[in-house]
């Protein structure tokens, strides 16, 4: 993991779990408490990345799974180098709506791409950057579909078996890395989720501050 002054916090989950809402609420709490932060999303966050996002989510396109995975990696490379790392080295907290775990869950567990290949490419395009804390908003497929409604992008339109594998993938990653990935029940009231996420994030920020103070002393 990178030795930086800042922290990378990612939010993950299946489509419709509410992570974008929670990312916004989290950023609001950071602002209210005077923390220096930036908010980014994947794919996106750069001019090039936003163009890739439009292609990846457009229902008119049907790229090969390998192509899909590589496009996500390309957008991640741009975002990491141009936005995330400079912010981390400046001591900011970075709130990222999806990061490396999404590719493992969607293109890996969901699509069947080799997980070891995805991990290798994630390492290459980020230089080994791993979120200091990941919030996994877990929700049943049925409730997620109800929340999304009839309007769906290309990824959301994939069949339920695909999304079932994606959810299983996320839960597998959480079991493998419980120190980093914390599961939040996305069925709970929005404000209850927000308070729990804030406690997890504040605890991480506080421990990072203490570690930095000890090191600097």
C-alpha cells in the first residue's frame, strides 16, 4: 500500500444499493467537520475517463468482456495518476464511488474473467494502490432491482444470474479482507447507514492521524 498522508475510501456494491447517495452524504459530513477531501467516481473522474464511462454504460454497445475489463482499467489508470495520487500525497481524503473491487466483482466473479489477471492489472494500473477502507453496501438483488426501476444502463441490464454472481463476489472479497472491507446493510434507513459509515470513516481518519503524529514525532 502507498505511504501517503491522505486516505482512499471506496464505496462498493451492486447497482441500486445506494452507494452514490451514501458517498454524497459522507462528503457532506467531511465538509461539515472541516476535512480536506475530494470525491471521484469510476469509471470517470477525468476527461478521458468520462468518455470511457459513456461507452461502457451505453446500451447500444456490446463489447467483448475482455474489452470491457480493459476499458475499466484504462479509466482507472487515468484517474489514479491524474487525480487520486496527487490528492493522497497532498493529505486529502479521497472518496471514490467504486474502485478496484468493482472489476473483480463485475468482470471477474460476474463475467468470468480470470481473477488473478484482474488483480495483476489492478496492481499495474494503480501502482499497487489499495483503498485504506472500503464500505460494501450489501442489498438483495430483488430490492436493488426495485430501486433501479425500469431505466437501466448496459451494466444494470445484465441478467439476474450475472448480478447474483457479482453480489457473491463482493461478499467473498469482504470475507477475504475483513480488515479493509466493511459490510453495511443497505436495507437499513438511509440516515442509519450514513451514521454507521461516518463512524467507520472517522475512526479510520483518526487512526491515520494518530499514526502520522507518532511517526512525525
